[in-house]
């Protein structure tokens, strides 16, 4: 009880303090007289500064003496400790024997109830200031990154702030340190103790143009007397390595990438809001035809404050970068952005925006318009409208929409499953929200395309959502995109879809996604050269998009350009080491050439418990081609549940069992497969991208129902008559079924065509696949197998 009473009488108070920590370098090596003299001299210099005298007079200064220096805690502004440090540094110029270093940080300070009890001051703010100071040498004024970001709100300090990057301190920890350098202060540019690798000081930000009026956002701290300026701008340690300010090769002056924004909100759950704001700014910029705007897929790997801007610019192929931060506190939103010229690290423009949550809608348009102006881009009337239009006036709907936009990734079905209900909630909250209707339609169409939850995700819903979008905003590029994916993925109207995509591209000239979709269509229309051009154009806008690179690689594989396909798969593995989808495709390419040893080596690089579809199928086919049928059965039975229960996988399992001589098991499996196809009343399988009608015929063949199998195989060829990507597969399985049924002549007659047509058969597969065993003794087949692999 007495301990509690004592605690209550010495109440601990908390506030944010702006701390200047001061230390005499080499103090312990001095004799007692020298120590006393230097401490007294330092004390006089410190007490003589205007900042010290003013803060002390106002009762806004706390002091913590140490043996060789001390800490000053200012309860005013972030500038106070720096102004004091500058005055001290100038005073030290006339005392060359007195070597002092200083560190500054703003952070929590704890104190006993009596503010005059100077010795009883502690807290993380003081500890961090000391750690920052310890990174420097004599005459250095070092700042924590937090303080440097606060000082960025004051234009006069920006030219003097130089990032030293992350510096290792005790116990292997690191802190990010910024050096304050000013000629008349006389402090060195780089602390020697940080190592010879520090080739030069790098400014955090260049001063803005004289006409620029930099905004500040002030919020109250824990105690009313403490006011913190919150502003975030990137700090970096640019590795020049002699490159100077040479331009990025082939990078247009009007090229830009929007890097991930920093989340300054205390609540990490607000990260989606930050990502959504970044995505919306990028999306609006992408509607300007004169600009080259890198897609978000390629920028997301970079942190919001990259150290080597030139390397980032080179990897993305741009001359400009946009960095920024967002802070969301209750109903208030603060957005900071800055435009950086990569070659010179010049900050050519910056701005701050303060909004209430229900008035945040216009910020993205303001930012995009300002950037277009900075890049000297003439906007058409429609482009200006596209940049500035507010998608909704409903704050709740917009918040949900930003949540969806932040995680929307069209290359990942799992992500798409997450965003559909979010977009649906956005349009429920605001039925006039055309952009959300469009994105909902596109997302749902992907789920229909992949057969995910067909009871919920139906083609009629995709149409309804796409029609809502186009009716509400006929000039919205995303609405035309929704019309295109509906025609492509649901109706399989490839020509109609292509026309819609062309309209979308006219309004979304920087959309790598639209270009990719056009490439997908052109592959199905047999226009492979045009498809590859569109994939290449998409790669210019989205150079790190793995999905685009994989599809382009698969396109090369479909025309048997194996080396070019492997080059793209290897590029994916450079971007994403160990990427299982790329490993699966590399193995597939080797299998197509009959190079089973190489394909086995590639498959072995993936984890044994991989859930990737390509790896699992590749391993099963590898074992099948190696005629290890029991192992192929085991591999198939241990696939992830969704893949294991796919009717196509069940059909393949039946054939593995049949080749293993397990006829009873095979018969039961084929019967289970046909049930899984969920045939219509007429006995038809759904004609979709999964190519179910093709594999249905193979299942009938496994059951020994020859006539039914051939009828279904011919029907599948007709079903995919206008699909250059699927028709050759249908013709291939027709030939396999013919061979299995004993019609050797028809099967062999089909092979020369299948060996030439894109996405057809390969010589390597003929040589190794057991499916062609019924033809293996025929001299005509043997002759085909002897031809060069192509």
C-alpha cells in the first residue's frame, strides 16, 4: 500500500518532447581540470543561445544533465532543438579544443509531476536522441528520420538535410539517420565512423520552386503545449557509383511510376486506405495518352522510400517517380505527395492535402492534374474530365471501394474472391457508383471464367453489373473493359470483346490489363503475332508483371519457340526466385520436347508439398511419361482438394489407373469424372475456358464407350471451332480417342496438322507420352517421331 501511495504522489506525466542530446567527444580521456573547463564552456554556450533562453523563460524547457553533456527537451516545435544546435555549433567555432556532437529526436518523454525536478526525466525520446547522437563524430548534428520528416514542412531546412541511410547500432539494431549540413555551421558532411562506403551526402528533398506554397498540417500532441508538424517525404541513400545524372536509357520525360505510399496512420488496418489512394492516383494518370504510366503490379515490390532511385527508374523504365504518404485519423485525412526526377534526384514538385473523409474524393484528381502539368502534358477535354471526376459522393461507399482496390489483383483468383463482396457492398451503398459496378463485373467474370462458386458467380450477374456501369457512365474506360470481359469470358464472343477492348484502350491508354486482355483474345483468334505485340506493349507498362510474362512465354511455347519461352520463364524467376508457376511452365516446356531428365530437375526445385496447380499437374504428367503409373496415381491423389476434384484431374487419374492395369479402379474413377462434369439434360458439358467438353470425350473413352467418346470429341471440335487456342487441343484429343478406339489411320492422318498448328502437338510428346502407344508400331508414326523436335 505504501508503495502505491508513493507512486501516486510522484505522478508520471507523458508528453512528446523535441530532444537535443549533447556530448563532449573524448571526454573520458581528459584530466579532471580539462573536463571541468570544457563542461563549463559548453554550459555557457548552451545557456547563451536564444532558443534556450526563450524556452526556459516560457517554462517549456526540461534539462537532463549527464557527466559529459546533457539533454535539452523542448516543449515547443520540432525546429527548436535544431535552432539551438545551430547556435551551439556556431558558438563552438571559437573553441577548437572543445569537440561536441549532437543528436536530435522527437518522442515520448516521462517526467515526475514537479517539472523542475530536472534529473527525473526519461523516456524513449531521450534514449533515441542519444542513439542518433552516438552515430556521429565531433561537430556533427544528426537527426532521426522522424525529425527530418517533420522539418521537411519548413522549406528553409530541406537543402540541408542529407540522408545517411540505416546505421547499425548496438545489438545489431539499425536506425535511420539524417545529417544536418550547413556551410556556416562548419559541421562535416559525412560522419567518418559510418564507414568509407558513404560516398556523399544526399539531400532528402530539393527546395521547391519560389512559387510553391508548401502546406503544413498541425495536430495536437499529448499535451496542448506540444505541437507536432506531420509531414512525410522520402529519405534515401542514393548509390551514385559514378553515374552522375545521366538519363535512364529510353525513358521518356513523360514516363512515371507511382510508388507505394507510406501509411502514417497509427492503425495498421488503415493500410488498405493508403494503398487505395495510391491506386486511384495511378489509375487517373494512366488515362492520359501522352504519359507512360507504370502499372501498380510492377511498383508494389518497392517500398515507399527506395534508397536507389536510379535503379528503380532503370528497372521500371521511367524518368519520374511519385512518392507519398497518407495519414487517416478518425474523419481527417492528410495526403503528402512529391514528384522526383530520377536522373538528378531532383524534387520538382510537392504538395500536402488536408481533407475530411467525406471530402477525400477529389484529391486523386488534383494530384494527377498537377503531375500532368509538371510533366508539361497538354490534356484533352475528355482527359481533364477523366482526371477530375469524382467517382462517388458517398464516403462509406468510397471507403469500401478503396479497400477492394487495394487488394484487387486480377492475376490471383483468391484475391478476386475477396474483392467481389467489397465491390458489391460499395454499389449497395451507392447504386450510382459506376466505377465500382465496372470493377465488380470484371472481378466476378474471372470467377465465372475459372468455375469458382458457379451458384453465386453467374454470367447473368456479370452482364447486369457491366450494363449498370456503361449506363451510368458511357465514357468510362473501365465500363468498356467490363463489357469486353463479359463478351470474352462469358459469351465467348471474341470479335465483340475485341471491339469493347479497343474502346477501353482509347480511354485507358496506359492500361497493361487491357493490352493483356487483347492479347488473350488475339491468341484465341489465331492472331499470335498481334497478341505478342500487345503482350510486349503491356510489358512496357508493367515490366514486373509475372502473369503477363508467363502468358507471353506460354504463347511462345504454343508455337514451339521453346528457347524464347524459357527466356521469359527465367525472367520471371529473376523477378520472383523460386516462383512455382514459372518452374511448372519450364518443366512443361521440357516435357513438350521429350526432355524428361531436364523437366524432372526443374520440378524438383519446387517444394515437395507445393499447392501450385502447374507443379502438381507437371509432376503427375512427368511420372506418367516416365511410365511410373502407380506413382502418378499417388501424386494425383495427394493434390490439393480443389485440383483433385476437378473433373479433368479425375479423368487423368482414371487413365493413370488404366495404364497401371487397375481396371476396376479406373472404371469407377471415370464414372466419378463424368458425374463431376455436371452435364446438362442433353448430356452436354459447359463450353468455357476450362475446355470441359474436350476432356469429357476422353472420360467416355476410358469407360470403353467408343461411339459416345467419338461423338463427344467431334462435338468438342465444333464447340471450339472459333477458338484457335482450344480447337487444336480438341483435335488432339479426338486423335487420341481415335487411336484408343482402333482408328489408327484417322489418328495418324491428324498428326501432321497438329504438329504444325499453334497449340497443337509436339514431336517430343509423341515420343514419350503413353497416350500415343496404340500408334507406336506403325511406320508412319515412327517416321513422324524421327523428325527434328519443333
